[in-house]
């Protein structure tokens, strides 16, 4: 699925984010630690600068990142 994402990211983004969100991935401390470790390996200057050091709880309509577009309908 990641190969398809590269060719059409807007088409696949929802699918690639929905499953981990619905599974509660953000509340899995081991998974979050592993993701942070992966970010350090692939973008060593990003985590050190604090760019990815974000912790959000009990929120709706939150968006983190660069160049994003968000539409909320609550």
C-alpha cells in the first residue's frame, strides 16, 4: 500500500491514518516510543530540534505537521 501512497498520497492518506487512529495507536506507549525511535533514525535533526515532540490528549480536530489541510465537521 505504501507504493500506491507515493503515487497518489491524497487518495491513500485517509486509509493509512484511519486504521491506527481507530486502533488507539496514540495511547500505546510502546508503539509511540518505537515511532519516535524510527523518526530519529530517518530524520535525525527533526527529533533533536523538538519538531516531532508533540503530546496531545482528549482533543478533537488537532493537526500537527507541515503544509496540511484540515476540514472538521463535528
